[in-house]
């Protein structure tokens, strides 16, 4: 049996992430593993064609504080399960992969919106990049049909 000691749950605070969080908590409880919840605050980069740009400035302190408060509101459904919380900045997929490497994670449990086709092409897919390039197993969780909201 595979030993899972460290689980990373990246969140974007969506319903998809919430469902994946509950599953990550169950795994952490059952495996007696450490669970870290991570949010990567994306820094938008607008690059006009042919123009070199400096890295964007960090988000305002108020925005970071609001996101930190939202992250701190996430509570494990099991009273005896302690979770660590991390807030990073940058590209979400890159940040997830860096934190997973830093923590030497045994498993990443993340929610996915399940976009396909043009939606994925235009929006990109954090989950897809993480699944393709993570050094540890990744469990990609789509919200069950019964919990999806109509389009």
C-alpha cells in the first residue's frame, strides 16, 4: 500500500474546489496525513504585442488580506484534522507545482471545472498542467453532477 503523509489541496474557492477539499480531508484523516490548503493569487499580466513588460506589481495589501481571510475561513469537516494554509502569488499552476515540490507532497487533490474544447484553449487549464507535470500523483476531482449548477 502506498503511504500518503503529505497532501496538497490547491483552491480557487469555487464549488469544484470545495468538493475536492472534502475529499482531501477524508484522505488526510484516513491516512493520518498532513493537509495543506493552498491558494495562488494570480497576478494578471497584460502584454501588448512586441512590448517587453516588467513583472506586475504585487497585489494591494487589502486584496491579499481579503484572500488570506477567505483562506482562513476554510475549516476541516473533522474536528481532529488540522490543516495548514498557504497563500502564494504568481501563476497558479507553477505555484502549485513549486509548493508540492517544496513540501515533498505524496498527493495533490484539486478540483477541476471540466472545461473542454475552446473553453480550455482560451482559458488554459491549471488542473491539466498540474496533472501533466507534477512529480507526485494528482487526483483531479470534478463536482458531482448532482452538485453542478445549470449553465
